[in-house]
C-alpha cells in the first residue's frame, strides 16, 4: 500500500483505493449487523404476538444489548433503521448493503426522513440519489441537501411536524467521566434563543473585566446560576471592591444522595452513613473551606472523596458544596454499622420498612439488571420471590435476602416473566434470559466506593 521510495510529489505514498475499500468493508459489516439485529427482533415479535405480552419484542433489544455489549438505545436504533431500510428507503438500503454509504451517512438520511410519510420519503430519497453519487459527501453535506429537498417536496408537512416536534421537547443529563455531565435537549428555536441570549447577557454584564473565565465557562456558570436561585453570575475577579459584586443569594442544593465513607464527616450522630441531599429528614450540615462545624463546637473532618450513586466518585470540593447546601440523613451501609434483623411480623408484611428500604438502596447502588445505570434512589424495591398476599408465610418474605432494586422498566419485565431472577446470597443476583443466557450481577454499593477511594 505504501511506497516509501524517494522522489515524486508525495501523492504516491498513499493508496487511496485501499482507503476507500476499507470504508466499504466496514460499511458492509455494519449493514450485516443491522440486518441481524432487525431479524432477531422480528423473530421475537412473531413469537410473542400470539402470547399474552404487552409489547411483543420489547425484550429483544435488551437481550441483544447484553450479548453485544451495546446500549439499548443503540440497539433500538438498529431495529428502527432496519425497518426503515426494508420498507421506505430502498435506494439507501442498496447503497448501504454494497458499502457505498457508511453508517454515518445512512444515519443522516434516516434521521432527516423519518418524520415523512412513506411516499414522501421515497420521493425525497430518489431526488437525493438522482443528483449524482453521494458516497463521498460527508454527513453534514448530505444533511444540507436533504433539508432543501424536504422543504421543496413536503412543504405542507413542515408545519405539522413542527407542532409535533414541539410536543416532544425535552432536556436530559448524561453522566460523563471526572465528575462531569453532558446536558442536552431539544427546544423550540425561539425558546432556545431566549436561553442563549440570556446566558450571553449574564456572561458579559454580570462580571467585570478582571474575571479570567473564558466565555464558554461563563455561559456554563450562568446556566447554573439561573437554576440554583441566585439569579446572576458571580464575578470571579476576587476583588472586594468589584463594581459588579452583589450580596450572595441563597442557593438550592441538588436533590441527590451523596455518600461518604465511615467517619469521614466526624459527626457523632451521622458517622458511618450516607448523606442524602434533600432527603427530607435529618439536620443540615455546614462545611467551610477546611473543616465542617461539628455539634458541640468541635471541628469535623471534610471527606476526601464522595460518591454519587449511579454516577461515581466526587471530588472533595463537590462533596464540600453538597454538605453545605443539603439536608443529611443517616442510612446504614456497612457491616460495622449493622441494622437489627427484621422481626417476623415485618417480614410477613408487603410494605418495606423505611430503614430496610434505605439499606437495600445503599447496598445496591443502581438497578440490579445487568448494565442498567439507573440509580437505586430512582428504583422500585422488588421482592425477588413474589410476596404471597394470600399466605405471606409461604414465601416472598420482606427481608434483605429477598429484595433488590429494579428500575421501573426492568421491574415490569421481570414481573411479566421476560426473564427469571434468583438470589444467590450476599446480594448476588442471577438473571436467566429467554434463550438460556445467564448474567450474574453484584451490588455496586456507594459505601464500598467511598471507603475504597
């Protein structure tokens, strides 16, 4: 492929045809995978249509995600794309199968035509390919062409789709590494412009020339200032005589559970527990720059690390801020801080006592279905062996060895019998899929990470 001989302009050093063929090979492999996932889902739908299943084929995406190590969203995209290629986009299907178009290009076509009727989608697709080869166009250029073609061939549908799109507006948060998160969403254009203009005004007007933050940093800090109740951006110049300085407004703490290791706070009534922001009970703990103020006038150690269930470790400054602005609540989480065994009368009742529920959530950390990241604080607590309401003494006791955190969707799937679940002891769970595949999951306790760090 490479000729390292001397002379020439340098163009002979690269075999472009080999690079193009590598794209085609990868694209054809991606196409086969999309087709395989789509066929698996279609077979599951056919098998479950005749039985009592609320949504036939719903569990297929989950099984494929576990087997392939993919997210469920990625698998669902493959299923949807496969259906689109089969029924609406014949030209794109042919180009993808031959490797002429790769996944990024096909994704662009699919996304921009998915809201059109089948007839309009075929018309626009035909117009796109009629203009000449598009295999060398980057996705952005394909998108630009498609938007113009959609506007030309489906003018009447634009207003309807716009109204429908506004109904589907949303904001979401995706956790990232190093204590960061990705905030994204879709809003009506005018609403987004309103927010963006306000952030720009705050980034310029609320601070003086001595603030050394970059403009993107100011925009991010301004958004938080709008949400936490302070209402304006605090200048970062550090000067006491700053002309833009205003009295600090009270801030609202996040409604999340922060976990710290045993004894790291140093409060006698709180040691060995989790501190839940906005938990609704407990006292408020204050923390200064170096140490927290303990009851009785003493000084308490500031934790070196914290843990946000479902996310991961938190740096000391974040923990310090959370303790300053949040209510605290003790939750038993470790072997050195045991909870009394539930008496038989409690174990024979369906309702889970508050202390036991707190312990299960602190033990599990997240939903116990394989790879599910939903925090335990947002999960149901499921009886692994179903509680026998007619005769509680016959099984399904309300005790730690028979309880686990499941998010609402995986709780529903387990209840509907999509898969079976078994407790192995010490919080270990074994899941068996319809095809016989077995997955074991273990607790992901916040206390373990906080203490281990």
